[in-house]
C-alpha cells in the first residue's frame, strides 16, 4: 500500500493499492486493488482486502476457484492479519476478494469474475467462514 492517507466516503474508508505483485502459493499475478474498512458486513464491522487476479477470468483464465481459494486463505494469513491494526477498531470479519479486473467497491460488474471469502480471526489465525 503506497498511499498512507485513506479516502473517506460516508463511514467507509478506503486505501488504494498499487500494481505491486504479491506472492501467492499458485504463483499467479495478484495485486492489491484497495482496502475498505468501517463498512458493516453481515456479522459486524468488516475489513475488505480487494485484489486483482487476472488469471481467474472465466473465459481466458488459468486459475480455478479451488486454486484461488488457497491463495485467498494465504493472503488472509500473511497479508491481511499483519495489517489489521492499521485500520482502526478490531473487525469481526476479514473479507478477501479476487476479481479478474478492477471493480469499484459496491458496483456490479457482470462481466467480471469475482471470488469472495470471509474469515474471522482467532488466536492469530484466519478462520474460514463456511456458509
């Protein structure tokens, strides 16, 4: 994250990412699009780490959901957890999302392939929330 100054829209705060690639187990190129916090999720305050992962594209991608899910869990553990203290009050949820292209927060994009996973954290670890 290159810009330490968050943007504020209502009660939501966002911090833009950059094009820096973040290592994941699959080796696919993944970059942080942004971090959104102070927006309530279904179970309370949530921090959303939104990543662009072009190889998940439904028509031209090479990464399946199963492979991407391992990368998402890895990013929760190694990227999101160490940064939680930067975003104010302790959230009840960490949401990690992948999109094959940048999508503005809160907007629909039927042409985009997107994967979302929610986690709680306990004893310093991400706990996958199974719906």
